[in-house]
């Protein structure tokens, strides 16, 4: 059972780590890159990114990082290593609250608001409203994405701790 718990724990750590990488990449490249172009171009680009990430591969990583540590915890308990189980549960709770929860409660609604907030074409938006719309989206989105990134890293550390306890 320790071997099964370890394999599931490794897969869980990888899933959480991939999400950490995705969120950190958004923080250090995607949003800063979009902030370097005019808002009337950044808005449709961000909309495209938001649409593109809604795909089965992302969902496997995103949801797997939540389910994996729970399954790992069950197998750690069965294997008689409760410390590993508790650390996997901790990883799942951190991911649930700090990544999944923040995504669903804050980042997705911001994405939806940006998606449904009209045409950013500067010829149709002579008032320059696009700059205000972009700031209303980008600043909170980046701040909460940083929370997701940190939560993933902390969850990853907890899951790695579970693997160490299994060793």
C-alpha cells in the first residue's frame, strides 16, 4: 500500500506543480505582456486566452490537483502512515481554498465580466473607456492570481511533505 500511496502522491504533487507553473506563468509573463499593449488590444487578447484555457487538458490538471491529494490521503491512511494522510489533506484544503475557491469566486467572474463588457474597439470607444475597463480587470485579477500561485506552491510543499513521510 505504501507504493500505491507514493505513486498517487507523486501524481498529486505533479498536478499541483503544473498548476503552480500555469499560475506563476500568468503572473510573470501573460498579464505583464498584456499590460504592455494598449487596452483596446489587451482586452480581446485576454478574452482569447480565457477562452483557450477552457479545455480538457487544463481541466484534468486543475481538477486533478484537487482530487489527487484526497485520493493520496486515503491510500496513506490505508498504508498506515497517517502523517502522510494529513499532509495530503492539508494540500487538498490549501488548493481547494486558495486556488480552486479563488478561481471560482474571483478570477472566473472577472473573466466573465471582461468577456461581456462590450467592444474595446477604440473607434467605437472614443471616451477611452477601455483603459478603465482593463485596469478594473487586470489589477484585481493579477493580485488574486498571485494568491492562487502562492496557494499552489504551499499545497505542493504539503504534498511533498506527505511523500517524505511515506519514504
